[in-house]
C-alpha cells in the first residue's frame, strides 16, 4: 500500500514526520515523499530540510495521502501543482488525509466543501472561506468520502494511528503506538488557546512575528 506525503516549502516538520513514524512501522506500507520537484525542501524556519524522492507525475495512484500543514500552506492554496495533484489522485485513494493546515490544501482542491473538518486553531476562519465547516476536534473522519482531517501538528499522530486501525486492524495500530512509545503526559495543560492566558497568547504572537 503506497502512502504519499507531499512536501513543499515552509511546511511544519512534525505534520509530515509524526504520521510517517506511525505508518512506516507497518510492513505493508510503502512511504514516498512527493513534491513538485526532487530534492530538498526546507521547513518553516529554514533550519530543517526534508527530501522529495518523487515528483507528482510519478505517483499517480497513491492508496493514502497525508498532506502536512505549515505556514507554506497559505501559498499552496493559491493553486498549483500540489492542489492539482490532490484533486486528481483523490478519486482512487483509500484515504485522503491532512494534518494541521494541510486541510486548507484539501479544501482548495474542493474536497471539503460542506464537510466538517479540523485544522490548526489559528486557521479555522481561513478554512471556512474554502467551503469547509471548521470544528474543534482532534480528528474528523468522513468514511464515505474517504477523507480524514487532523488538528494541529501532534494530532497527526492520532490520525495516523486511527488510519492504521482502519486500513489494517486495531492490533497493528496498538503495535505502532507502542513502537513509538506514544504515551503522552504533557507537563502543561496548554494544548489550546482556551486553556491559556493572555501572557501565553502574547508570546505566541511574538514568536510568530519573529518567524514570519
């Protein structure tokens, strides 16, 4: 089963690598990193490079797509090779999925129109502009449409585990979870803006301004 993870400039690394770490533990899954052209793609802050191993034309019928998010998704939704590829290959996938603002790319491809979908908390308004109905859930699945969206960054791990359970079985999903020792005990209960105060939100804005 071929799993395609598209890469593009200024994506969020964990959006791609979190699901990758889960999915690559299933022997029947072949993971391919695909993009507009072969070679290195730099992530959001430019400090990390990931490698595109195949161009879109070489991956015409993936079984699964995992579209990562990141600040670079805003450029991708304007149209181009990635959106065109997602739209073209979705009819034959077993699952078309996104992490974080990767859902904006699915929406730009016309796949989320009038569907509930989730994304990073900072992009819900933008997601609604593309015809989706944003909801605050960690993972939103539409089995009939073969579409799954995950919320920000770490939610991609949850989505990938659910995907393994769907495509293989629950035992395989549990084995993958144990394999990566995904047993989170975060030191702070601060995973959403509703759980923090203005000091934390101010720091988020400060850091975002320094990275943009």
